[in-house]
C-alpha cells in the first residue's frame, strides 16, 4: 500500500506500514533543522497531545487543530507510538505555520531521506517536482475530525 500523510492520518495505513514507520522514522528528527519557534523543537509528544488510536498503535498530535489559529506561528507534529510511552514515539510529520498559514511540512518516510514540502500564499510550491506525499494546503493543520470518513 502506498501511503501519504493524508492516508496515514486518515487511519488507512496498514499495520505493516505502521510497524515500519515505528522502526525507521526516529533517526530523521536530529537532521531536520526545524525553525526555532513554538513547538518546533519537540522531541516527543507532550502528555496533553491528542491521541488517535489506529490498528494497535497511536497517532499523537500536538498541538491540536484548534490551537492553529490565524495568528499561530510555530509547528504542529504527528508522532506514531504508544500513548503509554510517549518518549518512545517516532516523529512522522511536522508542519510549520506563519500567522496560521503553512510554510513547510517535513515527512519522514521509512528508509528514505526526509521530504520537505514547501508552501507559499496558500499553495504547495516545492520542492520541484512536488512529491505526491506532500499534503494539500487544505489538509493542514492535521485534523483527525476532518479526516474521519463514514
């Protein structure tokens, strides 16, 4: 199954994908050079992270989508792990916002180098060619309520 940030967040990722991400995603955090803004340097999810259980693992989201207002400048992150052991969770995605608008999303695919999607003026602009895994600006901030399909 090919996965994208949206499909992972929608909970459609296979158990095998989740396990692979758990085993391989953690090395990328130190290599990323995230902005020095609120929530951009988090190494693990805080205790009040939003938890979305999926296929026996948890997606941990911080901050929640309600915190990403029109004046928010900082990051939102999604980790994969077990809510009981947040310090062992692995970063999957980190989105950066300036005044509520996305500027970058870092994606950590297993056994690949990280991808940094870039946004400007509400549009996905890079890198060129734009990787298919980059989320559309309308999918940001990550929001599990918006992503639930019935």
